[in-house]
C-alpha cells in the first residue's frame, strides 16, 4: 500500500524481510514485540516512535523514518548501544517495524515528535550543546549524591518515602548522562537493594510501612558497602572538580573516556602465555571474547578483548585464542587501568609451542606463597576505586577439602579460600586427577568477607611432565557475583567463615563490622555510647586501639552529619583488617590425609572406614564431598584381599573412584593381574571396567616382573585395535607414560616427538571449539576432537559442556566426555538424571552418558529412573551397557517391584546381556532363596526373566523344579507347572 506524501507506508507482516535484511535482528525484534517490551507507540508525519524496555533503568527511545525515494524504505535510529555501529536496524527498531506491520491502529497520531526521540527534530531546529556546561552538570550530580548519602546516613533507611526509590533510579539515569559512571552504577545498585524482596508489597499501606518492610529485609553489609562507595566516590570527584587531576586509572572508572591510541603506553619485549579464554554475552547483548595472559618476563597479567554487539559478532571474525602457544617478543600498547592491563597488539612476535621451559618460567614468575597473594590483595584494596578482583599466579602445594569448600594451601600450610561453588569443585577434580598441583592462576577478591581465589587455570605435574590445564570459565569481574546469589549476612556469614576455617578473631571482627552496618542502616542519629561502647571494647580485644577510640568519639559530635565521614573511614579500615584476619588460615598437615585419586588434595583424616554403599548414601545426601569419599573408597578396596579382587572384578572394577587403588593393588600380582585385565577387556562390560583394566596393565608393566611383557603386549593391542576411542586413548597414554619412565632424559625425546603432532591437532580443534562464532563450526570441532580420541582434549570438552551457549553443543560435549571415559563427570550426570522432573532433555542426555561410561556410581539413579518408568527404552539400553555389573542390581529391583517384569523394556535389557551371566545370576538366586516362604512366587519371577534366553530358561527351570520338589501349596504348584512348560514337559495353555 502506497503512502501519501509525508506519511508512512502501511506494510504487511510478510513484507518485513524486504526492509530488514538481518533475519537475526528481525527475530529478536519480533520477540521484543511479542513480549510487550514496546511503550508509547506514536506516529508523526513520516516517522514512527516508541520506547523500548532495555537493560538500563530508563527505556531506549526508538525512531523509524520512512522514505519512498529512491525506493520505499525505513531507517532506524535508537538510543541503545548499537547506535554506535551505525546499523540500519537494531532489535528495538526491528520491533517497532513489527508493531507497525501487525497493529498500525495502535499508533497514536502526534502533532510533534516525542521529546528526546532520536531523529525526532530536524537538524535546523537542534541546538548544539557546548562542553562548557559539562563540569557544572557533573558538579550538580556529585552534590545530589552527597546530599543523598548524608540524608540516608543521618536518618537511615526509614527516611525513604515510598516514591524515593524511583527518584533514585531517575537520579542514576541523570548521573549516567553526565558521565558519572561509577556514581550512576552504584545508585542503581542501591535502588535495587532497597527494593529488595519487599518490592511490590504493601503498595496500599503507605510509605512508612513499605520502608519498614524494606529495612527489615535489608542486607545491612551490602547496604553499608554501597553507601561507603558512594561517599568515597563523591568526595574524590569533588576534589577533581575543584582542580585535582584524576589518575588515568581512575578516569575510566569514575567519569569514562574513550582512549585514543596516543593515550596508550607502549609495551615491548613481552613473552605471553594465554592461561584463560572466554566468550560471553552481556545482559545488554554485547559479545565479549577475551584472552588472559601471563608475561613470563615480568609476571604481569594482561588481557586482550574483542567487544561487539551481538549482531555484529555474527558477521565479524572472532578474536582467536592463543592456547598452547608462547608469544615471544610480542609488542602492544596498553590501556590505562588496573591489572590485567588491556592490550592492543601491534606484533604477536615469534609464536612457539608451549613447552616445559615456558611452564617452568610460569612457576618462577608465580607468587611464592599464599601470604604474597594476600599482600597483593591488600595492596590492591587500598585503592578504594580499584576493581574488586586482582589477577595472581601463586604457587600452591595442596588443596584442602573441608565440607563444601576448598582451600588452596602453600608449602608453609597457609591457606587461601576458594569459592563455595559445586561447579568449581567438579572442574578442579577433572584438572587435578592423576596430577600434582604446582600453581593456580586466577583472580583474588573478597567473597562474603573471606579472601578468595577464583582459579582460572592450574599448572600441574603429571606422568608426562608439566601441563597447563583450564579450571574455570573466565568471567572477569562477574566471578564474584557468580560464586553465590547474594552476600551472606549474620549467622550465615559466621557459619561460612567457620566452615572455611576463619580464625575466631576474624569472626569476631566480622560481627563488629556487621553491627556497624546495621547502625548505618538505622541512621547515625541513633549512634549513642550505648551502641558504640560495647563495639569499641571488642575492637580493643582485637588490639585495634585507634579504631576503638575513633568509634567511641563519634557519638560526642552533636551533629549526626559530622559523624558520617569518619564512620565510613572506620568501616573501610575494618574491612582491610578483616581481610587480613580472615585470610590467615593455617592447615595442620599432621591431621590431614592425601586423597589417593588426587595427589594434590588433602582432607581431615577420617576416624573410620565406610563401605561403598554408605559412602554413596552420604554423597547423595550432601553429607560428604568427593574427596572424603575417595579416601573411604581407597581404604575399603585396599582392605580387601587380592584373591577377592581377582575373583570378583565386577562391580569393583566398574567404580571410577577405585581405579588408582585397584591398579596399585594388582601391580605386584603379575600373571593374575593380566588375566583379570583380559577378562574385563573381553567380557561385554561397561567402559569404566575396561579403563580400569588398562590402568592395571600399566601398573604391572611399571612394577616389572615376568608378566611385564604380556601386559605391555596387551596394552599395545588395545591401543591399536580397540573399537572404543576412549580405551584406545587411555592405552596410548599408558604406553607414553611407560616409555617416558624408561627413556633417558625428562619425559623421553621419543615420547615428546610422538605426542607433538597429536597435541598440535588437539590445540587447533580446542581453539575452534572455544571461539568459533557459529554453533555449527563449534559442533564440527567437537566431533573432530571426539574422533581424535586424545585425553588431552578433556579440558576443552568440559569447558564446552559447562559453558557453550548452544544447547546442542553442550549435549554433544556430554557424549564426547562419556566416550573418552571421563569418570569425573559421573556425579554431574547423576545430578542431571535425578533432576528429570525439572529438565527432561538434560536428564535424557545424562542417561545416555551414564550408559556410555558404565561407572557403577551411576547405576543406582538409572535404576531409580527405570523403576519410575522414565524413558524406559533409553534407560534400559543404558543399564544394559553396564554388562554384568548391572545384572544383580537390576534383578534386585525387579524382585522388589515385580510389576516391572511386565515391561517389554525390562526383559529386553536382560535379553541383550550375556546369556551365561543371566543364567548364573538367576541360578544363584534360586539356590540362595530356596526354602524361603515366598520362594514359589520368586521362582515364577525367575522363570519369567530366564525366558529371554533359550538355554538359561532350561537351566533355571530345572533348578526351580529341584528346589520345589515335595513343596505343597498353590503358588508352588504354579511355579512347578511354569518350570515344566519351560522344559517342554507340558505345553502352554492356549
């Protein structure tokens, strides 16, 4: 439909692609419109207007300008960040055109453009704003914040009226427009905190009741931290506006600046190793690809970033990863700021593979101990405007697992806390298995008042020498927020501090600081000697005499406003003291025990040894961490006589946690060990039992003796001819370890040469998996990694499983990890399957993966899902894949739930198992249960199960008839007749 002059052409929904070429932006725009994110639709002459809800406090203003010359078309303008890239249609402009196509009647006709609309005024009507008013506007904003903090500090949260939070949000918007970036962000944070869980409640109850509800739910420490930040920032800016220059590092954080090339400083002679790489999307739809580097010459940390709007990221070449390389002699310019310094490369230098020499240099540049890392954090925190986190590389001797939290311990026994994060525990377990920890690289900051290290990578020493292994997704400043959903308060903080091993002095100081935060929330008008004297006494007990005197002097000042600055100063000083006290945790090595599966992890020495079933129960209940569980497993299996281990390799060999203990136990058994390994490799069994067999063969060869040659020959056959990619990979690694141990020189030149080509290919594919822009490309890289069958691919596959944006890629990563026998993923898959009521697709993935792995720890949850009737075909196949390991537990389940035997999937699972194993299991049951009161009923069930195999049914039937000879009763006679039919003595009734 054509438009009248000066009007907007009507279009249909089918014509949208004619005007919006980017299908992705059209899709996002449609979702925005369907989600009701557009406000105030209006039309004026040849322009369309609206406001679009975004990630900020105020909506974006969107304009579409229609023109019919030289051809009909629309040009979009928007105040969102995408405007900087001069795109014709951002998603907000696309949403506006969708609205015009679908519901033109919803547009109000306006006599003039809405105020503030981009493109709403013609050029001749616009007035250019001069820069002369910028300092005045900034000064006004700073004064408003100072007034806000003073009012809240004096009167407390109760002074806030019901409409004040909206005023705070509007103030934040004005501060942002006046380039007061930090004040704007903190004001928004304060508004969000004050809304809290009471937002939207008590709307009709009046301002005082609403404010009281907010105050009751207010996290006082978080509130006090924001108030302190606002006041200190305002004071700094007041001095700057009075003529005091800002440090370059503060400019970007406080007032913002676009740095020119001339502002950056040259950096030459860099020798960089990338230890972390990430791709993430921000809440406002920007894609950030980032590399984190350590300079081997100076020990400094650097960062290279590519920051693009999501729509441009799809069209742009992605920033590449430099994993597995050393950038020797690199040149760059660095932006003003804090570590890690952002760099813009001008020359990548001479790239060479990451080798043992470079890793030794990383260790040499790492901080020597935990004390040095804490000192770096304390020095960093002296600058109140510095980012929350500071990057470090620190040499670590062990990890200490206490409850749900880990600590990194140096060779002096001093410990630095790691975040309370189950995902981190899982990733560390994968990185540290069969290796010795040498150093951790990551970010140090404060989590719930505890000095905490968020590790990104680890330098470990494995059988083949030093390796750099990824640990955590690189989240930058978002890590602190990722570690927990919110700040811990009161008793929750005390519990966390005690569990983490914080000293009594640290806990006492944390309580004092919390009470001060409560006093600030209440208002300094009420700060009396009755409040301060007990707190001052506790500070003196902690030998903080000056701080105690300052606190006691505050109530003596008659004007509460005069108390604010010194109160905030005291609060900040106590934070530094708390960091120092909470960080001083000592671990007594005499009371700990190393975890056999993880040489670098210790736990408090258990007083008893628990059997595997009790360990599994406690793990499922969350009462025991994986490392304490591994100690119990090792003790239990080590206590068993070798003859029992040889005679019953199932299910023991199918437990991934038992593998190291079994390998050590079998190493001196020679021929018996080789025979047991051959049995596990040839019987149709789960993958973990076969992987354990490979480890046993490796241990036999390294131990020496007459059986050494047979074990080595069997390993060679597995490495060359096994159909299982994970089995081939593990056998190759075992041969490499053997050759490296026996070859001259560190690691052996032959081994290094053999592995070099494979490692180069793995690194190439891992980079593509981590950085390729499309899910199809990442999927191809993942598939190639899995087919390559090299265990060095596990870290990249784990990262894809945990962090890839595409669900399909994460799913394929799960299968690849299972295919390569990654037993560290078992507990993750078990949790996914246990949550089948919440996410059916994730549970389905887990069922497949647990079947691929065949680790006995996953069998219980599979049987539980099977009993519940969840995906019976898939779960039955997964159970069947375990082989003889699953037979007895499956029959136990059917005995307890006889109705399961009516399912075709149940019988099919048994039908696909080894016939002799099925017969043996059922015959043992007949012999064990004969004479029981309910044996006739059980006998009929055994006959039904045996019917899946022609020969087993005859054997079981004969055993049943012998067991029931002379037994009277209706059920016994029915069982005898069923046995006779199985033997062909009587025919089945038609």
